[in-house]
C-alpha cells in the first residue's frame, strides 16, 4: 500500500530572498521540520519516500512566468499571508 503526502511550506518570493542558495537552505530546513513533525505523530515516513518534488519560487517564475516566482500574485510575500493579507 502506497500513499501520497503533500506538504505546502510558504516561503518568501524572489523579491524577498536574495539568492537561490537561500532556497536550498530553506528546503533542507523545511524538509527536516515536516519529517520530524510526522515522526512525533508516530509516522516515521522518511525511509519510505519513493518520490519527492520541491517547487521553489525560481521554478514558479520559469514555468509560469510569474513575477518574482510569487505563486499567488504580483506582490505576494510573507507579510501578506493569512491574517496579514490585504482585502
């Protein structure tokens, strides 16, 4: 029995992050946080991962011509998520 799991981790767009290397560090950190959370809940899934895909703002910009790789709008940054999102 195989299952699919998707973890969405919001990150700043390219206007707020200086270099692609910073995304690499963010991806590594977020992966560890997500896997640790699963493990604390009793699901040690790290050794069972068969396929893993990460999409960074750089890729959003390249694939879909989105300004600054902002998937949700021209100026969607961390300061506009959730409660802070302008109406």
